C-alpha cells in the first residue's frame, strides 16, 4: 500500500494550488496548516476505512444491555472532517464555486463618448425647447 503524503508535502501542494489560482497570501499560513492537518487525518482515516472493508456500522451494546447498530468511529470522524475540509477549502478559495465568485474579470470601464453639442437639460426637454 502506498505511503500517505506528509504534512509538508500536502502543505506545499496546497500552497502551489493557491498560487496557481492567484489566491495565496502568507497571511493564510495558519489556516493552511489547520487545513493540511485535517487533510492528513482524513487520508489516514480513509485508509483505515478501506482496510475495514468500508464498514459503516458496528454493533454496540449500551449500559442497559441493549444491542444496536451505530456508525463506526472512523466513519463518524470522516463525516465530520469532510464538512470541516469543505469549510476550509472555501476559506482558502480552493473550491471552484468560491473561486469563481471572487474572480472578477478586469474589464476596463467604457468611456462615454463626448457629445459635441451642448447637453440638453431635463427642463428643456419638458418645456420642449432645444
């Protein structure tokens, strides 16, 4: 089984993607570190989940002695991390929808053509004068 990427490698890849998109600033380094930590945890849990045969539920006996099915701890952790990773990817503009919403094309403003004639005031138009 392939080795999981290190935090350093994930961080470098994240910064590289952000630079490519034109959204990287060193002010975001702390947020990037948090995002990368969660991404590394998610990848580790994903591997464990695969090794478990993608087991989503397990039997659980509570204090009263009743046995029920519940989500496995790994699956629950992955669900939570998925949501957090989505939030952080939005913050870091790594999500296409967020990226599209912040990118505004640099369209130069059109200059209004200068009229050679004297401008007509609203009052002149109302009065029928020219």
